[in-house]
C-alpha cells in the first residue's frame, strides 16, 4: 500500500430533501449538487438544519421526503455502514484504550481487510497526517491537534467516496484551529477527496471551501464560492451572517440619500466595513446633498485593523475598518466624517424580497 493511492471520490445530489421532527420542519425541501473532489461547506447558525442535513447524508437520520444520490445511486435508505463514507466528529470519537495505530486500523478490521493490508493502509494514513512517531501512543498522550489528525487518518484510511466533517475544529483554540484548517485543506487537495464540512464559523468556511451553502431555518439562503457569497449576498440574512456587514434599512435613511441610490421601500443598503472610506467632514468641500455623514462614536483596536463606529442618526451605526499602518488617517472620538467608498461595486442594494 503506497502513498500514491488516492480516494475514489464521489459526487452527491440532494433532491427535495425534507426532515421533520413532529410539527417542526428542520430541513425544508433542499436541493444541492456537490461535485467530485469538492470541498463543500454547510454554514449556518444553531438550528439552521446544517447538522441534520449531514446526519441524513451519513445515514444517522432518515429523510421524510426526497433522495440523496451518491454517484447517481440513491443511498437514502442504506445503513451508515453501507454508504462508504468517512466521518470526523468534533469530539474525535477515538477509542481511549487503543493506540493510534489500532484506532486507525479499526475501520479496516470492521471491513475484513487482511492483517497485512490493515497494517499497510493504517501506516500510510498515519504517515499522511505526519504522526509516524506517535503510532504506539494512546489518545490521552496526544495533544488536541494530534488527536484530530488521528481522526482524519481513520476517516480516510479505507478510501471513502466522501468524507463528512461535523464541526471538527470546534474544540481547538484559535491558533491551532487555523493550523488544522490548513492541514485539512492540504490533505483534501493531496487526495482530491470530496468533503462535506459543517460549521458555524464564517471565517473557517471562507478559508477552506470551494463552495458554501448558507443555511437558515432549514433552507439554503445562498449557494456559491466564498468571494461570491461574501461580496454579493442575496438577502439580508446572508449579508449579516457571513462576516461583518453594514446593513442600512431604507426606512432609516435620509430621503435624499434613498433617492440618490434609487432605493425602494423594504430595500437595504449593504457594504462591508473594510470597503468603507472615511473623510473628515471639516475638510470636505461642499458635501453632496443626502450624503452619509456622522460622528465617530467608538474606536476598537483589533490588532491589524482599527474599527470605527460612526453614528449616522438615532437609528443607524456604520462600521469602518482601517488597516493599522502608520500612514493611515486616524480619527478621534466625536470627529465629524463623511462615509463613502472608492468603487461602485463596493456598495450594493439588497432588494426587498
């Protein structure tokens, strides 16, 4: 068994998948197509239906309606063992009494591989996650990051068609979580494996994913690549959930400003804090009628950026991020500012649905 062996990757289709618990619909008629070799994330808040969707894919929950197709074959009614899917959980789910090697060999033994093949495949997977020196250790003798690598090795050792990951990095601290994101992505690319990843962490989803499905109340609010869903949200929920956002409702804006932006009742103005450009009100020559103006009401030091809170009126606060470099213009509390942007694409109107 050599390192050149790669996974047999699967494509997935969700067709009108619905799941109810009593009168509560937790997944509501969703349709998704996931390509072979794609890193696909289900992103959403608690109760959005993302984990239930993953559990139905894994076989731990049964859809009330619809089909789940793996390589065009309906697997909706198959047991988890019949689906040939790898799984990585948040709590790692390692056997505490088994060594790293035995933990990684376990899925192979269940599948009745020979002793020789179990040993070779397990060693390949352990080498893949750079734990060769730790194969005889017990889980309790490993760090959190090392335990996560063991769980990854166990998930890929039998070359599943798809690997499922349910909040796998939630128990790690921020720095280690970022390191593991890079390692998981590197492993996914090396094996060209299909990954379905569940998370509520927006940065994690954007950093790792080829595409993201933003879920809310059992529905997919938006589907697309990280840049697309970040810069061009379809609705207010997608805009507000993915990253920091300024969402200014039509009703709270000055009539002249609404007219200049051709806004309609129910619309919202949307812009990311890093796209906001501030200029001093005192130095502005002839501020345009209806322009957004306000005063600095709070300043937050966030290391690489300085975040300004600008009070526009009694209903609206706008946030602007400035890179923390010596050449950047800095504004004190209470200074009057004009809120603007550099390019037309830095701002958009989210139309009322």
